[in-house]
């Protein structure tokens, strides 16, 4: 099976796996214990925190380790709402946010918050005029993803942040899909909180990073929590944090090289698929606002789930969208946000590249998709 679903999750890096085992077997102390074994674990924890602060260009005091992107999104938003700059209960977000954002907003709506969800334009991007027009006197927070996980479009974070500063609003951004792919130092200075997830950049599952600007006087969501300065409860998972840090260091070191490689893979795939002409619809942003690692497209007239299963049968693992929405029969959130009719939106498939993707893999997938198109025209099952 050749893997083209790196946007869903990535294989654990071998060095990160080795560090996990070493930390779990040799440096197993509880970071809250005062004996030497606990202090050693605490030193590892704080070294990892400092490393992420350096990688991201943010204060160390704002870095918190969580169970992953979903928890980081939830706690980041809760922290900001406890430290809003003005009174109000109106939040602006997008229709295509990750399910962890959407479920958090649904919970807040049940608590009396008014939520405005903005659509995407045809390039998969927030329209700034719509965002500005949606802003009200009682707006206190904007939560917009950095990179879309289904088509790879990037949002105008700097423009949104400037607007937030003008309007005295706080700004949260889900950066799960972009860390390790592009330099986030250009973004982190603009946002008040953000989320990262280890398994998206070859680290272990079940661990992530949440950032909240330490200048904000936020309050813990969980009463009585002592770990991570009250950001979340529970014994800190030092082995996973150490492994995630190694994976992050390696991803950042390879970032530019891989970005170039992913662009080549993307161009190769699309050049081969060009043979299908208008049988394929590609959803993408302009090059400067597009992650090359992720392609969202349709084989026109063919249901995405059927195409995915055919690819699986033929030895290629692709996706129909966000892994957290697996099993849902509705169109992807991104297609809905782009005002794509539901029937057409169900034709959506996602292809995502990673470190192990080769040129030969890309050619094989492209030829497989062309064969699926050609055989479907004949009414023949492959």
C-alpha cells in the first residue's frame, strides 16, 4: 500500500521513537516530584519547552504541552475568552474549521455566545471584507485556521491579525496543518494563541502544543489544575514530549527542502492528470497562499468515497477529507464553505504528500486515477 494521506497522520520518525523509549525507560520521573529522578524529568520537559519556543519565536512561558491539536484548540479558545480585551459574547470563525474548533464553538453557543461562521471564496480563503463586515461592537474573538487540511489553502493571517488589533480583538489560529511545512515565525507574532499536533509532523500521537500569549491574564479552564501552570490537568507525558521535540527539530531542518520536493510532486501529478482535461476539478489557492503538500480535487461525476475505495483496492491510500470526519456521508466542510453543492462536494478527494513519497509513487497514483476515469466512462469496474 502506497500512502498518500499524510494530512491525516504521519508515520513516527525512527529517531523520535528511540527517544520515546529512552525517556520512558530511563527518565520516567514525575515532573512534579522533588527528588532527583523527578527533577531530571522536569529538566527534560523545560528543555523541550525552550526548544519549541525557539523554533516558533515565542516566549517560553506561553508554551504548553497538551494531548494534541484538538485539546490545544479547545483550551486556547477558552484561555482567550477568559482574558478578552472588552465585553461581549460574539465570536467570528470560518465554516471550514477543524471539528475541534466547531465543537468548541457549539459548546460556547449553548453558553450564550453568538457565533458567526464565514464562508470561503473559490480559492478556499476568507474574504477580508466579509470578516470586517461581520465584526460587531460585541465581537471579542476571531478563530481562523492557518492552513486548510483539505485543500491546503493558507489564510491571510497577517491581515486578520491587523484587523484584530485595530478592533481590540483576540485571535486564535489552528496551525496543526502548517507546522513543519512552512516557517511559522512569520505567523506566531500575529496571533494570541495557536495549536500544533505532533502526529502531523512525524511525532507520536496523543501529544501536542498549545500557545497562549503570556502577556494575557488568562484563567485556567480546569479548576485546581497544577500541571502546565494550570493550563491542563494530568501527569505530563515527558516521553511523548521529548519524541515530539525531536520530530519537530528534524521537520524544521528539512522544511525548505521538503517544500521544494512537494512542489515537484504536485506539479508532476497535475501534469499527468492534465490528460483527463475537464474530467478533473482542482481546488487550490494562488501559489503564495497554497501548501503544495495537499491537493483537493474531484474526478467529476465520481463519488469521492468510491474513488477512495478503488484507489485502496489498487494499492493507494488517499482520503475524502479530514480524518476526524471519517464515516460522515455529507460533503466536506471545505466544500460547503466554498459553496459547492452537496452532491458535487461528495465527489471530493484529498491527496497529501510526505517525506516518504517518491516520484514513482506519484506517477503510479496519477496513472491509477486516469485509469479510474477512463474505465468509469466505459461503465467498467476496474
